[in-house]
C-alpha cells in the first residue's frame, strides 16, 4: 500500500511539474490536453511575412511573397529570389522586387527546368521613420 501511495505521489508531481514548465514557456493547456501556443511578435516592424512556391505539371513555378508592417510602418520592400538547388547550393535564377507602404505583395510565375528543387527566398525590409528592419523568409522546397 505504501509503495502504491509513493508511486502515485511521484506521478502526480511529475504531471504537475511538467504542466507548470509548459505554462512557463507560454503554452496554454486547453480541452483534451491540446496545447495552444501564445503568439509572440518575432520582429519589431514586421507583423507577418510569408514566402510560397508551387510548380504545376507544366513546369511553371508560381511564387508569392507578402509582408505586413506594424502600425506606423511607411514603406516595405520585398526582393524575391527564385532559387534552384544545383551543385549542392541554392542558385538565384530570377529576381523580382516590389515596394509598398504598410503592405507589400509579390506574385510572379516562371517556367523551370525538370529534375531540380526550387524555393523562393524573400528579403524583406520594413521602414518606420528613420528606423528599419531586414529579414529573410524562405519558402518550403518544391521539386519538378
């Protein structure tokens, strides 16, 4: 009986401590023990940024890159690089640029060669007055 009690107490402490630790890292335990992560801003002037690529069966790659600034951002620049994985490294094969105020979007298409992997790498620069922030956002890889 004593052994059962000690095992139960240890199990209870382990569960309680793991919950406290997970809560300390900004997680919230919801229904059915689902963990919900708190959203914490990663950047000072960019509220969100994405890069996406898709390649259709005809070999046309379509890229899209977007960036949204926080309140007060007056200019966002996106330079998108369509890259091909060749010879063990990513090689730029096409570049597109776009400038916006608080929001910026680049959406372009290009035919690509069969037998390679591709991605889009977006260099995003946001300006708020005289201050700026630069980030790079890479898409997932698409194979054709």
